C-alpha cells in the first residue's frame, strides 16, 4: 500500500496509538477510533516497565507444577473465577501445552526477537514526541529474603537471559542497600536487570504519543468500532457507534477486546484476558528508586509520579466481570514489610485486562483472509514494552517495507501449540 491512504486504527492503547503514530508518520491519513481517551484501557494501569529483559513466555514448566498451590493461596499471584472455567478451558489447555520445555525454548526466541528491538522504537517516540521527562533508567530489581529463594525464582529467566544475551547482576545485602536504602533489612539478595527502563506514568506516555500523532495531522473519533462493511474481500468502511467510516485499510488493536472484530474480519484467534490490578500508595519519605519485584510474593512496586504502584498477579475471569479488589488489597501489608516506611493508605484502585494468546506471542501481521486488515494485539505482560515496536512493524507491513526480521511467528494463522 502506498502512502496517503485512509487508515482506521481501532483501539487507542499503547499498541493502537503507536500504530497510528507510525502510520501517520509514513504519510497516511489515519483515524484513531476508541470510545475512551487514549491510554485509559489496560495501558493506563501497568507497572510502567520497558522491559528489554522480558524473554520468558507467560507459563513455564515450573509455574505449571506450582499451579495447585497457587490457586489454593489467597495471597498468591494467581486467581481464577471458577464460573469462567468452562469458557476458558480450551485456552488454558493450549497454555499448558505451550509450557512444554521445547515449546518454551522456541517461544522465548520469538519473544526475545521482539524485546531486543523494543528500545529503538521507544527512543524514536520519546525523541519525536518529547517524552524524555517521563522515562527513567536504572533497571528493575528482583529482591528476596534469601539467596536460595532468589535463585529459585529467577532460574528460568536467568537461563533465558544467558541464552539471549540479556545482562543482569547479583547483589548481596550491602549492594541492595546501596541501590535501595528504603528496603527492609531482611531482604538480603537481589538481582538487577540494569537495561530495563520505566515510565513515570504509562497513561501520560500513551497520551504523549497520541499528541505526536495529532500534531502530524492524525484524526480522532470517539466511538466504538462495531463491524466492517466489505466490498468483495476488502473492508470498505468501519461501522462505528458514530456512523460508517470509509477507509482503505484497518488496523485492529483493541487489546483484550480484539477477538470479536477479528472474527468479523474472518480471523479466528484464541485470545483471552489475564486480568490485573493495581493500587496506588503514597510515596514514603524515602521511596524506591526503581521498580522492585518481590520473589516471595510475586508483586511489583513501581515508583511512579502519582505514588508507588503496587501491581500483582493474574486473575482468570471474563474481561467483562466486575473487579474484585480483595486480593490486591491483601498485598498491601506484604508491600509494607518490603518497604517499612510505606503507609497502608490506598490512594486509588484499578483493574485491567492483559490480552494474552496461549503461546504468549502477540499477533502482529496482515490478516490471512482480508487483504486490507492488519492485526496488532495479544501483548500479554509486555504491551508497554512492545507497543512502539509493534507500531513500527505494522507501518512497515502496510508500506510493504522489509521489517528487518522474520515476522512469521506472530502470524494470526499460526499453530497455537
Ligand atoms: C497490572 C499490570 C501490569 C503490567 N505491567 C506492565 C509493564 O510493566 N510493562 C509492560 O510492558 N506491560 C505491562 N503490562 C501489560 C500492558 O499493560 C498491556 O500489554 C498493554 O497495555 C496492552 O495494550 P493494548 O494497546 O493492546 O490494550 P489497551 O491498552 O487495553 O487498549 C485497547 C483499547 O482498545 C479499545 N477498544 C476495545 N474495543 C474497541 C472497539 N470495539 N472499538 C474501538 N476501540 C476499542 C479500548 O477502549 C482500549 O482503549 C501490565 C498489565 C497489567 C494489567
């Protein structure tokens, strides 16, 4: 497709907004469609980590073995709403099959191929949208109360970091204290993934990219995309709650809610949601200097501009189910043990839906059935990390440019196990 085409991007999260930005940059006439403000879906509430270090799939053999214990423990990072199980079962079975060791190795290579390219795409949007003040360097830190716990919790990741050339360093109690003086003294073992960065406000980051898109002439339609009008095999218009939007091409980037419209476009994808929560806590007098992951309890405490963001765990339930904040609230006392200066006051609570395919890979590519439909969803736990890169790749595909590496692992018509 040459430049100057009309393109509708559905979904204004980090992924859709990045697609809109890169497509507009290529000279297309892009309309971003969402019933909500940019960055206020799942991209609002993440921990903010730009994680070049992420290489492991969502489920690994170790996690599978721990499953019964995790489901029995009310403070564990995994919960399931049993009423949703019958609908979820096919997705769960595929997820489990993808945890076989040989599969994990292959999937990790495809995740690593994306995360090793994430920083250049972020640097471009940071520079062109003037977002430098929102981004921090300094890595992210895993902490534990014993070296044995740290080694066990990080074993799969360390093996994959070694394989894919991601750098990390071990820290003893004194090293931890140097980096993070506010941590509790019983934390004696740490591991720093120094290349990771983080953003001080993930929502403002997306809105900054949206601003860059609008400044280049991009258009905004506050509406829900409801279906497509076809002319032969091609989409001629997007049916929205605000009327028909004629178009030459469509990018579907509606996060965890992409499955139905993908189906209307002729693509069947086993997409489901890993729901996640956060609470915002006031910064203590001495706060954290970087995001910290607790190996004992599986939560993250991230120092953002509105306070410390405590995120933890996965809830398997319908994306439309009402939030249940009890589990995330139970983590607050555990966070206070990690950071003794922390008060138990909760400033705000939030719930969102990670879009996850059973092989942990996103779909990034052209529709196998509809010539002018491109798909960009399923970024699971690393959508902030991969959003700008996905935008760059979709723009390459629309332009017919070589993206520079093999995108076949991310096709929508791949084998899911
Ligand atoms: C607790 C938690 C912590 C996380 N931490 C990190 C982290 O530290 N680093 C990281 O990289 N990732 C993290 N993630 C993952 C990351 O947040 C997601 O992968 C990412 O936000 C997904 O972005 P998205 O654009 O695909 O989806 P969204 O941000 O959900 O955007 C999708 C948009 O599509 C819109 N939409 C839906 N249906 C329609 C429709 N029919 N018409 C028009 N618009 C529609 C929605 O309104 C929404 O705005 C975390 C996630 C959670 C839940």
